[in-house]
C-alpha cells in the first residue's frame, strides 16, 4: 500500500534517515582561487602581439661606391624593396651598380624600374609596381 503523504517528509524535515543513502567516502576538493576555473582550450587562444608574416619593407639607399651594391642586393634577396638614389655616384659607377642590381632582381624573380632621373626602384617577386612615373616626370618639368 501507499505510504501516507507527509509535508515534513517531503521537505526533508524528517529525522528518519534513509537506509539506501550512503555517503561518498571521497571528499570533494574546492578550488582555492575565487575566480571560476575555465576549460583549457588552446584552439581559441589568439596571440595579440604577433609579428605580421607578410610585412613589406622598402629601404632607401644612396650608394657612393660600387661595393655598396652588395648591401643593396642583400636587402633585395631578403625580400625587401629598395629605392636607390644615384645622386652621389658618377655615371659609370651608377651603370655598373644598375647592371649588378638588374641581375640580382632577375635572380629573385623581381624587377628594377627607373622612377626618376637618378632614382631606381628594385623590387623582389612579392611586390607589384603599377604606373609609369618616368613618363610623367618629363611632362612635369616642361610645364
């Protein structure tokens, strides 16, 4: 038969203990910090101060002697574009440097463009140069 309903038994105010209930022998460890613990999921962590992998850099150089072409070529092979001003070099040295840089640009899959009377832009393969500044320079000086 059904047991008699009791409000005190329903709310647990009964002094009778249930024989089926057994206490868990392992104690429950409480976290020591006051902050709630979060699951460790490294897939959602994004570093805020990472270096940009595809940053572009343009160096500006004014060679004075032919041996300065080596440092310009090194920058070009490292993936940097180089703006070269030949104002401080005589014409024969400048021609030799341009020839050397032309070979370096070809080796790295880049190009060299004249953008002024004595200024050249050497770019590696990952740079794209658009426009024709040399043609516009002639029209600006005539006006």
